[in-house]
């Protein structure tokens, strides 16, 4: 029986750069580090010779954790340039925030490029029980599409 979402896994090319991005800019905290290797992980992911550096990140408030994986072996493929919002597959991770304008400004100051500014979802398109939703999209250092969303 489904109980909830445990975590979201993001494969990265530079683990420490990604840890800094998710902790210093977005407010996650490191809860654990591990090296994953051996028959058990090879059986799970279906790859031979797996060596993975792993960092577990917790959000500031209770919720699913983010698992950053950096494969030392086998080497990872990168996102194609065509991996836009309409590309088939798991497409983005949405993070709920309490001050979208402040976070947007802080991320821009840190050099994060946004696809567009924080924008309100019209109540005529989607009405949210939590209130008016404002959101915007941007990418992490490896091109993973992220969303920040605020409800007022």
C-alpha cells in the first residue's frame, strides 16, 4: 500500500558543486553520505561495475529527501540540449517556498538563470486550495529542471 514519496534521485556530474547548490542556495541540509558499490547496487540499477558517491539531503521542513548520486563508474550520460519542459519523462522537481521574490533575487544574484520570472497561475486555469500560486522554473548546475512555488 502506497504511503508517500520517500525521495527524489538526481544524478549529478560534480557532487560537491551540487551539494553546495542545494544546501547554500536552496536550504537543504546534508543528512548522510555514502559510497554505493557491489552486487546489491548493480542488481538494483542493472549496471555492472557500479561505484557511486551519494549524498542525502533533507528539506528545511518535513518532506521527501533528495538523493544526489555521482557515478564514478560507469560514467553517466548527460541531459540532451532538448531536455525542455515538454520532454517526455520525469521533468522537474517543484520546491515549495515562503518568499518566492526573495529567493528568486538571491538565486539570480548567485548566477542562476531563470526561464522566466515568478508568475501567478490564473485562478481561471487552476484553482489551488492552498491559495494563489506563483512559480518559476530554472536549472540546477547539471541542467535538471527545478521549480520554486509559493502559495498565498
